[in-house]
């Protein structure tokens, strides 16, 4: 690959399109491989998600690794270096922003993965051998690095530097439109429709500004729920705004080390539906108590109530990571709900223990209903229906 101090020459638009198309095709192929793999791995697990057929699961992963290598050699291998060179050149031309250091690290990681993939593929093992299987297994993390993060390289390669704000407002126009938009926001007539980050790291939001039954598309710079945001343009429709405004950059991630291609083995899990069914089929208080205790169980095989609390906490983290006023408000609400659910979980757990301590069974008069009722004999006359009692009609 071209060193940083010797930038690669500019690539024609058609060549850039080919590079990004190849990377996108590889990403889509990897997504299909991942879905097919998960479906196949599901057949090796029991009803609670535990792997019970380890050899079959290993075979599934081996087929996955081989398919990923084939996808890389077909789509990405011919263009990986050129894509990274173009992305690095574009990165060096961007204005300073908080995310650029992270993008540079991603490109360095993709370059390292490309080097390792090439090193292994240049010394292939015998087809179908254990050595080939080991090679494919070793390459899986590098292939998924491209599947997870290659979109950043594609975006940089495809970024059109001419897509700046071509029709800026004058200071007076910006002040007037900002005042109109702020007034509409206060009366609830500023409808936000879409948001993205520009290359300089600042957010842009599209909104419909409603005045006298007429609406105009306006572009806002900054957090609409925080002081200091401004209108940077007004347009006849969203398409026109998209053609003029700075291009969006790829959004971030909640946790940098998470990958859809490296999901952990699912923990054993009992659904609420199964727990409800267990209670319906129970006859002893201890069985109903166990259903509640399962719902409140903590640890690796946590129950549904604990998983719900984990979901609330994770979404609260996501909302706070949006770094907006409304996001922080929602995060606070979800955190409070999580604390309430924690209290409720403890209450349910105590109630379950009290129920289990009753040492009781259901009374025998709660008899089951037979699913098959006896049919009358063929030569018998069915019983006469009971006499109908008529209710006198009410007259007004």
C-alpha cells in the first residue's frame, strides 16, 4: 500500500464507484453468510440456546469460514489496497474533527488485516485438509474486520469534497430564519424529520417549518433542543436539501468492540411464555414459586425480568451517547425505570420465596376438563333439550 508520506494519485469517479461497489457486495455477502450460519447453529442448540451438538456446530463454523474466504477473494481482494489508499488520501483532506483519529485507526486496522489475509492466502494449504480449515479459522477475525468496518473506507473513498453548502444564507437571512424556526419550535410546529453528522463533526437536522398552513424544509445546525442552534438553509423539498447540504458521515457505535459477526454464545434463557405455561401446568406451590424465581434469576443464565432491566440500562446508555438534550432526558427516565424494575424484581423474588414456603397443593375439586367427551350410543335417542323459558318483552 502507498505510504502516508507518498499519497496515492487521485482515482477516477468510475474507479471509485467500482471500489465501493466491491466493498459493499462483500459486506452484503458476509451478512448473508452470518444469517445462514446463525440459522444452522440454531439446529445444534436445545430450546434454551445451549449447544448440544458440538461437532455439528464446528462443521457449521468451518463452512462459514470457507465461504467468507471465497467472498473476500472474489470481491475484495482485487481492490482492498486501492480502496484503502483512496480512503487515506481523502482522510487527509478533511477538516479537523473528533472522529478522524478513530477513522485513521480503523484504516490502520484494515490495512493490517489485509496484509495478514494476503500472507495466508499466498501460502494455501491443501484443499479440504485440516490445515486449510485452520487457515480459514485464523482468517475469520480479519475478514469480519472488513465486514464490520469497511464501510468507513468506502465512505471516505466515495466522499465528494465538492458537496459543501453551496447556498449559504447571509447573516441577516440566517438570523431571520433562525428566529422563525425557534418560534415554530416553541409552538410545536417545527417537525424534525432527519439528522446526520457532517464531515466536520457537527450535526445537521432537517425539519418542516409550518407557518399559516404552509411548510418549508429548513436545515438546522446544532442540537434543536439546546440553545445556540441556527438555520443554515431553506429548501423547497428534502431532495433539494440533500443535494446542497454537506454529505452525511457514517454514524458511530455504542460500544467499539461489538461486532455482529462475533456474537457471544447465547446464554441459556427461558421465555416468559414458557414460565407462564409452567405455572398453568403446575399443581404444587413450589412449582409456581420456581417459575417466579427463574424470572428473577441473575447471572449468566439470567431470567426475563433481569434481562429487561439490562435492556433498559443499555438503551439508557445509548440515549445518553447521542449527546443531545432529549437523549440525556430519555436516558435519565430509563435509568429511573431500571431502578424501579430492580426494586420490583426483588419484591417478586421475595414473593416467590413466600409462595414456595406455603408447602401447599391445589385442592382436588379443581378437576381437569376431559378433552374427549363420551359420545352417545348409535341406537339411543338423544335426551330432550331443556324447556326454554321465555322472558316477557318489556313495553315502553
